[in-house]
């Protein structure tokens, strides 16, 4: 758990808290570097500017590059965004009325990361933390699915969290009961970002609300947010940004509820083809389709038998041996197309590559620190062969695992992701 004072300090220094003075300075520095012919500046210009070349650049062009690096299409849009942030922060400072003060509200989130930020932003509604990494482990179709989840959470994370099975069971049953009772609140607002961790939990919530919807059900689900680092989740954002996102919430109509039901059922099915079909496109919830596709990509792929996260990890280590913590950081900040892991999930995936009949990773601890992130990792010969496409991991006895309702055994044949076809096959 993050220390509240540390979390507050991180929000105060957030790379998503932009100022116009800061960005004007960065644009002038970039312009000077471009005119000096510095290779890194020329590369930035080429990557972000539609002209793609830096012949006689001007300040307006450098400003455009800065805006696009921050995730906005133009400098005027960046200026407007910064003005909105500053106005939102000023409202917080002067104690403006609570954004959710017009109606008793339940804020529902898959984690407690934004709870302090909401309070700092002036929100007064109740908060429900409904968190279960459905993106990993079994999510079964039967009525006892929750018991299977509790067993998985205890087995995989209980020791690290310092929780026994009884404590994990009490928490998950409490969360599930609170979800099923959430409709008693006049307004429920769902805060879920774009990755598979969040979107699979969103599907679970929508399926629950399809049976008993609250009077008002609304969704806040950003796919990106302008800032000086990669947007991974809502917990990165300062209070004024959360307050701005409140204005972007949308109602959840019947079509969204039906889509959530369909995704929840498909996630739990032992045959992944319905889930892959949904991943092809979900117009009513565009981010859900992308997240479902990313989830399906964790199946063994045709050819090498690696899930996408496993492949990305092996590729990082093929470039250079490094610590498990450095692998996880590079994966989330650079390589992962749709960051979805927590650090504990990252540890589980890395450990899976170190286990099995023929491990693909070897590791050792350097110094006295025995935390998993300090393990120094390198590829085994088998790992190099699988990454090169010379071996199929499913012939090397990987540890059995689950992906939703789909068992992934330690042998072939099994369900696999076909990247070229954008679907799944049994092979």
C-alpha cells in the first residue's frame, strides 16, 4: 500500500500537471536544438511533425511537436488544456462546490488509487474499490466462480500481500456484495481506463448492473491523457485532472449493459472464439474491444507458443540481461502496447518463464536483497531458441495456467492466438 503522504507528493509533482511557461520553454529548447542539427531533436521532429523534415523550422513547428509528444494534436489544444487544468485547480483551492454534490453518488473503481485524488478534488460521494485481476487466472462459468478466484488469489498473491485465504475471501465477498447492492445509490459512476485489467472488470460490473441498473449509471473511461510520461492509469493523475474528467462522463445505455454481459460470458467460456469475435470490434464501448484483443494475445501464439507479454519480456532480455524490476519497468513504459499489469502480475509472468520442464529464463539475486525485482535475468538456450522461432514453447512443458475460462495446459494441442488472422485456433 502506498503511503498517503508519498502519494500526495507524487500527485503534486505529477507529469500530468502541465504549465504553459514550462511548455514554452521546452519548445524554445527544441527549436534551438533543431537549428543546431542535434540528431535527437531531428528525430523527434521527424516522428511528430507532418512535414517530417526539419528544414528551416520555426517556433510554431517546435510547439506542434511538443503538443503532439504530450498527446494533443496542436499547440492551441495544448494551451486550452493547460488553461482548463489551471481553472480546475483554482476551483479546488477556493473550495468550489463538490462536482458530485448534486446527487448522492457512488464512485466505483478497480482499486483505491484515485480515492485520495477524488477527495482532494472535492468529491464527496461514497467510494467502492472492486479489484480482482480477472485478466489473469481462472474465471469460470459456474456459480462457484468466486471461490475459484479466491483460491487463485490466495495461491498467487496471498504471501506477498500478507493475507491468508480467509482474509482474501472476506474481502472479495464483501466487494461482490457491495457491487450487487450498488444500484441502491441514486448515481453510480464507473472509473475505468483502457487496459484489459480495467476493461474486464468493467465488463463484470456492467453484467451485474444489467440485472439491476441504478437510476443513473455513468462511465469515465479515458484512453489517454496529456502528460510528460506515458498514460497508464487514472492513479497517475492529479486532482484537477480527475475533476476535468468528471465533465467527460457519459451515460451507460442498455446497449453498453448488454455488451458487458456478452463480454463477461465470453470471458468465462472454455472456448475463446466468442471472446475473439467480440475483440474484433465493440462500437458501443470501443476500448473494450481493444482490451479483449490484448487479453486474447496472452494465449500461446501460433508458431512459438508464447503469449505476447512473454515474448516482449524475452525480447527485452535478448537485448541485454537486466533485473526483473528493470524488465517490468521497460515493459510498461516502452514495449507493452496496452499496459495492463500490476507489479505482482509482472512477477507471475516472469516466474512462469523461469519454471516448467524447460525454463526460458535463468536468474540470480545480486547482493542481499531477495525481492523478486532484484533478480538478475538472462535467457536460457531454450529461451533464445523459442524467441528465434526455432522451438515451440508448448513442446517444452510450460507451467499450466488459465486465461479466463480457457485452460492453457503445459502441452499441445491448446487454444492459440493467430495474429495474422486476428482470431484463435486449436493447435
